[in-house]
């Protein structure tokens, strides 16, 4: 997943109509730098480890605000929702066992998306996203 240079984050928040608060900035920075899809407990745990203790309610509201503004997106699987950064569109894999969410690059699946349009008559735009459920490598051993 792509990361966003840290100095651009306050501007990015403002562009999306969000006030630049400490929790928003820290959460966005963490999502961007981790390159992972993280749950609310993951984010609050990681922020605490970094010396930025926000309570889970604050972190949850922050993640929802970032999602509503289009800066982040939520992926539903087993367990808590996982949030990722929306800087570059991507498809998702979801592990049905542990809930891990992975990225699939859009470019490499362009033909698959065209085939889906053919088969289902569903015209997929640039924001279209596949959600593929299975078991991740860690859970198949
Ligand atoms: Zn994602
Ligand atoms: Zn797994």
C-alpha cells in the first residue's frame, strides 16, 4: 500500500473538510506509515505504544470520521472492522479465520474486472473494489 508523506497530512485533512486534530493526524499517520489495514484496537494499541494514548472511543470516532471523509475505508471481516488508507484504490483479501485484510493491486486484476463486467453486466468504475474471502498463509499452516 502507498504511504503519504507526513508533512502533507494536515493539508490532506483540511482538503477533506476535517479539522486537524491530534487524534486525526496521529491515526492518519499511523495508517499511512503502517501500510496495513488496522482495527480500532490495533490503532489505539499502536498509538499508545508510540506515547500517544487516546481512548478507544476517540480512536473509533477518528477512524469513522476519516472514513466518512473518504481518507480511509473500512473492510468488514471476522472480528472488528479494519481500516486502510484510501490514497490508492486496491482490492482486498480477507482471512475468514484471523480477519487479516490484505491488498491486491488494481492494475494486475484489470482483466478480471473486465471479465466480471462481461459476466455480470456490472460496470465497474475506477473505485470498484473486490473483496475476496479465504484463509491467509498464516492460517493455512
Ligand atoms: Zn484497503
Ligand atoms: Zn488468517
